[in-house]
DNA sequence: TGGGGTACTAACAAAAGTGTAAGTAATGGG
DNA sequence: CCCATTACTTACACTTTTGTTAGTACCCCA
C-alpha cells in the first residue's frame, strides 16, 4: 500500500513490463500463496480461519496480505458479517473463475515436465 | 548456484508450495523477464545481443541470469559457437514451446480483464 | 600496439517479498 | 470482571529479486 518510489530503472521496467497482457496476468497470480488460495476458493466460499487451516505454515499476516491483494485486483470478494466474534467470507469473482481452465493446463504442464526433468 | 539456507519457515513453505504442480509451473515462468524472453524466443533462435535489443532497459546481468535460469529449468537451449567475437544462440525447448497455447489464453485473460478493471 | 566487438562476470546496493512476535477490538458467557 | 474467540494490525527482521557499475577474455584489424 505504501507509496511507490519513482526511482530509476526498477520502476520504468515495471511499467514497460505491465504493458504486456501476458505478464499483467501472471503478475496477478504471482507470489507464494495466491494460486494456492485461488485453488482452494474454487471449491466455494471460505472463512478466513478455514483458509488458514488449509495451509500448514502460512501466517495470518501473509494470508491477510494475499487476500487483500486479490481483493484489490478484483479476484476475490470479501464479505464481512457484523458479528462477534467476527466472521468474514471469501469467494472468487467471475474474473478469477475464468482462470480455472488455464490453471488446469498449467497444472498438467507442471505434472508432466516435473517428472521428466527432476 | 549459491547454497540455500535451510532456516525457518521460509524454506519449508517453499518446499510445501512446490509440491503443487500448478505453483511449480508458475514458478518456472515467474519473475520479471522470463515470460517476455520466452515470448520473443517463440519466433525462433536469437543471439544474446538480439534479445538484449528487444528490451529497452534490461541489463546484461539480468538477461544473463534469466537465460541461465531458463536453461537450468530446461526451457531454453544455449548454443555457443567458438568464434571471436563470441556468438551464442538461444532457442526454446519443446517443454517451453508447450507453454504456447497457455500463454495465449493468459494473454487473452489479461487483455480482457485489464480493461474492465483499471 | 591499441582499439573494436560480443557475451559475459563480480562486487555491491536498492527494493520487494516473506516471516516473527506481539498486540488489538468487540461481545457473549461464566 | 475476566476470558475465549475471530480476524485482523503493527513493528521489526530476514531472504530473495532486481539493478548499478565496472571489468574480463578473446582475436581480428588497422
């Protein structure tokens, strides 16, 4: 969320790169946890705590950060219920659901080539 | 290259994550330059210097690093000709070529949703 | 002898990403 | 009043990624 420094090549490269639809798309799902989270949410709505249980070592901080980023990018919808203790549910947007078949193919690619290579 | 520290959760999370075929695949093409490089190479062999000209602000160091990583991962084949000045050519392997249709779809996703969202 | 061309490499520095540890708000139940 | 529960937030530290700058080897050609 912090303001971004405009220094040097780092930022201008970023601008150049984001012009590409392909890298734009990959950046949305980049990072350590996003695709895993999206995969879980493909099965339906989940609460924060449920998601947390799905990943043995993720910290609450990381989960929050990733979910916020996904929300910002329009991939996840967040619903807060005014209860105590709080209840928050996360679900995929249509935009994210459109990744489904692509993920499927990427996963197949991974499965096939991992064995050949490692 | 450098030895990896085995400390803490950072590494164990990495291990956990790489178990997933999907994240395995995405990691291969993650980072700032890899997909751009692969895209260029889809058109055919290129020399180091030619690739460099394709990207206005990439540094030689970065290009080298990315090409080395792609080579390590079996996505790019590197051919050195014993000439002076040196000549080195890079081309995609079959494994990388298999990304073609997936990249196409990701790119379409990017094109479509970028406009809707930003 | 000295420069030009190509594909690098090395040492360092900045930036982003990820993890650690502790704390917060709110309310119902004992 | 105190504690448990849930979904966070904050301040800090570590690790990886990306960029900066300068230099290398090699041989040909003038």
